[in-house]
């Protein structure tokens, strides 16, 4: 279903999940972790999901993002942050 929606909607879904995760977990994060999460959120744009974006461009962005996150977060935290199979985080707890 994710691949059937527009690039704008894909970016919005992933960005929303990431922002909600950040808001829920902000108190437990270091300043460096919060800054990295915000930097990643700024990279989640429709261009990342457009067909015109080459595989090499996507791979470069993904590797840069994951490299930064892997130095600061556990794999489970990253998994939940980007929403890949993570439970939905409500807007406010």
C-alpha cells in the first residue's frame, strides 16, 4: 500500500512517524541524539520517494542517514523512528 501512494504522502507518513517518535522520546535523548533526529526529519521529503530520484541518490542519502543514526541509536530505536513496522505513535500521549 505504501508504494501505491504519492511521494508527498509517503514522505508525510514517514516524517509524521519520526516527529511523533521524537516527541515521545525527547526526554530520554541526549542533545546530540535529538539534533540528529531533527536532521534526519529534515531529509524526509517527497523527493526521496520520487521515481526520478536515482537509486544512487537514494542510497547515498540512506547511508548518510543510517551512518549518523547508528552511531547514536540502537537498531530498535532506528526501526521505530522511521516507522518501518513500528506501531503507530499517537499524536499526543
